[in-house]
C-alpha cells in the first residue's frame, strides 16, 4: 500500500493520497514531514521499554532505535510495518503486525530477505511468507483469528493457484486481506464475494479477468465485487486520512460552512425592517463584502444546536464529539448530529443504525404537515438540508450493504422532495437502474433531466441503448457523442489507465476528474461487454 504500486494505478496508494493532499498543507514543518512520509520503507522492529503508550522500536536490519507512540505494543515483541515520523516521535501506518519475540523464524526470514536485497522491494512477498509460514503447526497473533476470514483467504488462494498466479500476487493478497480484516473486522456470510474481490485486486493474468468473469467463477455478482473493492479502497483511504499531521490539519466541510453563512444571513434579514428592495440589496452587498459581520444570534434551542453542529463539521476528535453531545442536549431531533456521528463510524452497520435514527429525528423535526406542504421544494429551504443529508448518506450505505431496491427507493423519494437535485443523487439512481435492468425507469430519469450534459448521463445512455437494442447505429452514435464530450472516460473504461484509489475532490464538466468519478462508480457495468469496449477503442 505504501511501498508497492497500487493495483489500480501506477503509483502507490500513499503517493496518490500525497499528490492530492500536499498542496493543502501550508505549514513548512508539516509539509517537510509529509515529504518524509513518501520515502518511508517497511521494517521489522524489536519492541522494548514500553511505558505510557510509548515504546522503543529497534530496527533489526539497521539497528536504529525509534521512540514510537503505539499503545497496543508491549515488551518482548516484534512489530512489522511502516514507521512514519511525527514531530518528536514515530507512529506505525495502520496497525503493525505483531509477533511474540520467541518466534525466531520471523526475524530470521527478515534477515534472509535483507541479505538478498529483497526486504524492501519484495516486502509483500516477505509479509505473505511471514503470515503463512507454518512452524510445527504454530500459529501467531498475525494469523487470521476469525475462521471465516481465514476461509476467504483459503478460497482465494485455491482459485489463484488453480490459475497459476504468482506467489507475489498471492502474498500481496494475504497482506491486503489481513490489513482489511484488522481495520474493519468484516461480518461475512459467504466467502465467495470477498475471495473474488481479492482475486480482482491482486490478479496478474494477461489479460486480467473482468469483475463479471470473476463473479461467474466465484458464484457472486459483479456489483458485489465492485462494492467490496470500494470498501477496501475506502478503508485504506480512511486510515491515511486519520493521520492528523500532529493535529495541525483538521477536517472541514466547506459545504456546511457555506450553509451556515446562508443561514446566518437569512436570520439577519428576518431581523431587519427594510422599506425598499434597494435597501435589501445594499444590506446584502455590505455583508458579502464584510463576511466577518455575518454573525446571527440564535434564539431557539434548535438553532443553537444547529450552530454547534455546523462548528462540529469543521473540526475533529474530542472537540467534535463534545459539540455533537452539546447539540443533542439542546435539541434531540437534530438529523445532522446523527449524520456526523455516522461519518465517524467505520462499520457500515453502525452507520446504517445511526442514519436511520437521523431520518426519524428529521421527520420529528419538520413534522408530517411540512413534508406535504413543501414537497418539491426541499433543499432550497435551509431547514430541510440536515434531513436531506442524512437521507442521501442512508441511501448510499444501504446500497453498500447490498439492498439495491431499497437504495433506489430512498433516492427516488429524494427526487420527489427536491426535483432540482442539488445533491446529485440522480447519478447514483441512474447507475442503480441500469444495474437492476430497470431500463424504462432509467429512460424516464433521463427524460426528467433531458437538459443534463454530463459524462454520467451520456455514457449511461450508451449502456441503456446497448443493453436494450444491441450494437445499433444509434448506440454507436451515442457512444461517439459521449466520447466527444469527455474523451478521458475511454482511457479508464478500456483499461489503458487505472482508476485511482483516492477519488477526486472536485469535478469539472468534461475533465479528467469527471472521467475518474464516472469510471469509479460505473465501470463494473461495462465489464465483460467486449463488443461495446471494442467499439469504444475504435474512437
């Protein structure tokens, strides 16, 4: 993940993250630390002097000693992983693999790899060997504790060896799966879907198998593999994002910051007594030119709670948690409180439970009559936005949990409440319609937004035509139109470029970021459609 090229891009996962984030760091000291992270190499360390959550870690190869903040480590252990420098200590990137000191074959294996100049270059292979090596049937703490997690890996390994996959690919799969299980402890009902996902992420076949082909091999669906790929990608990205750079970089949601400003302006306008439209415009112009004066006094518990939640959205850690708790005490029916708590959860099930509570809170907050009277105008009314935020997040979590029909229902309800679709859920809905072969509904959605010009709509129009009529002149014409609008999409769909693990923050019409966003969400719909892909290659 750090020293090995990403299976979905030419750079490592960390390099993709670094390229995206470095420009945002203003402090030179922090930026220098960030640069050092790019050059971090894996190591195996002997742990000693554990005290107050800090330990001394001695590199077995170089004999260097490091002060490391890692509460889980104790004396007389080995730790394997990447040490990242902070201001006056080091931290492991993701949980290190930990072994009792008496398992000497682990250190011996590391020395052998180093002696052959392979430790850094072939770190995934070393790690896979360390995980899988069997010394007198002795299992270490680095083994899969959950038998279902082990069953996933064994099924994956069986299929990979049947296809003559390299040891390096299988060892990388062991590493990737172990880290994901450590981070998420996923609840698994069937081994096949995740085994297929590991196969997709680590395969070294030429040409590589598509998600659709792997779905048939493992008796699952392409959409499930795609969802699992996103889960693993997000877990890795999450772990990177949680590195707070010595607390000098804090999370912030600019959209909610803007919303708070609009809310304050609305309150300030309601407190004024204007006689003419010119006075209103003059007042607004003054505020926009002097934004530090846009401060409104909240009078109700609801508004005071919302102010705290706006502030919580701009921060992280204990301060964020405290603000959410204070908002709850002021006004229990605050949807944004549940929304922010769900954002902080890594478990999809916990996110789902919190967002459901957020929906109920939103219904109580607005009341049934409000829904009836204002259907079609949600989002334009600022007080509806917390409810709409929760509803969008819930729909996406439901989709990730595999209930496509219910996710569709949530998105459809959102478009009834706000046909203007300021949140862009029509794109998610169109993808799900095509996945579920609900082509009439997909056509109706395209008609509803017939003036829409985007890669998502244009390329998905191609899919609808192809799946319903085949490779006709109309399909070819639509494909040419879509490719002309955004030629970058083609590069990702035909596999010439790999989809980055870290999605873009901003998307522009017809640009590369739009292409990445489309391919990230929709490429599984194109998998296995060789006739269509070949037609696209001709353009």
